């Protein structure tokens, strides 16, 4: 497998996804467009044609290093099967989600728009808004603004010039906790990955202290065992439609459920992290339900490479 990336790009996390027992991998990072020998430098493209399949790991539209087009051109020259073709990535940006997933029954896709610090300064905050630098993940530099005082405090931190504003949708559950579900898409099929349960709206697995709560882990285990049963028919159908419209060989989504059974979309793209670092003794259920994601990806690779 040829893993195609780029200097300065945001890449699909492949540490767990790619099974080293089954595949040999060659990684190539395209050079920045301003380099005189971009994109391949001294790399001989004929050597790259030894690969059976190419996995384009450039997955972040806001951190593509300026090389999405170059990656597409390299893939065309190679003439090999390509997972996550570069041309499929640009429409997966957060600000494109309302258009991409418009009209999906049971799905709430909060409006997202791009802005700059100058335009944000002129904006009156009439409703809660999330603001983040474009391309940031993991809640890094993500702020919830309720009013103009919050806005001024945020702008005083000198954020970057490219910002994303997202309407905040209250997704707190009836028990007062906040839940974020992660689902993975392999060849447009849905696989549950994890559930984070926290006391605050900024929900991430590492912040939720899942390892310290038997009750939280039991709920996560139920989700992994039967995600459709947990979501219900309408919400499960919404997730499956998101997987279909995202139309990536590998991707995923983070989301929440409203008390009335709708899905609130946080993001859906290729840069969704999967790993299995939790200890078996405490997270035995994850070691049962997460490996099928890697197995599905392996089957996809073999099928595209004509080795199934």
C-alpha cells in the first residue's frame, strides 16, 4: 500500500487502521507547492507503481498543505486503485456539511460559516456560537461564546485569521450529562467506535474519565454491542445516510442524540481517529468491538487491490 500524504497536511490517523501483519506500506509526503521540485522531489514515480493500492491520507480540507490537486495528479499518473480519492476531500469541510447533508430526516446539522477576526469583531452575538481556528481538532482552541463579552475575550487571544463559526445546539441529555458518539465508516458501512459521557459540553473521550466509571463503561458497551438499538430506527437511518453521502472509503462522524431522538452532527470527514490503547482488563468490550473496524478496512484494501 502506498500511503500518500503531504508536508504540512492533516492526515488520516492510520496507526491502528493499517494492519502491519497483512500489508507492507510505503509512505510518501508530497512537497509544498513552493518547492522547485514539488510535488515528488527525487522520488521515482516508477518505484511507486509497485504498490497495489494507494490510500490518500490527506483528509483535512483546512490542512491539505495546498497539495490536494497535486495528490490527485499523482494518483492519476500511478493508475492504481485509490482509497479516499483526493477529489472527494474538499466537500467534507465543516462549513460544507449543511449543504452535503441537507434534508436528512432526523439529522440536525448546525450552520457553520467561515470568518476572520475582523468580521467576528463586527458580529453581534445574539445566540451561543462555537468558534475555532479552521483545521483544529480535539477541542483545541474551541470556545463557546454566549455574548459580546465572550467574543472580546476570545479575540484578545489573537486567534488565527481563518475561523469557523458554528451555531451551538444544546445536546445535554435528560440526566444532565453530555454524550458524544463516534461512528466509523468503512466503504460506506457503519461501525460504532466509542461513546464519551461527560459533565460538560466540551466532550472528548480523554476528558470524560470513562475508565473511572463502571456505569459509563457499561453504557458504552451497550452502544458498541447494538448501536442501532441505542439510536432507534430514525436516528440510525440518519447515520447511514450520512455515511452514504460522505461517500468516502474511510471516514466517520462525531454526533450526539437529542432527547427526542434526533442526531446532532458535530463533524463527518476522513480524519476521525481510531485506536485501541485502552487496557483489556477494564475495557474488554472495546477489544471485542473495535477490531472489526480494522478487519473491514483490510477487506476493503484487499478487494480494491484485486487480492480478495
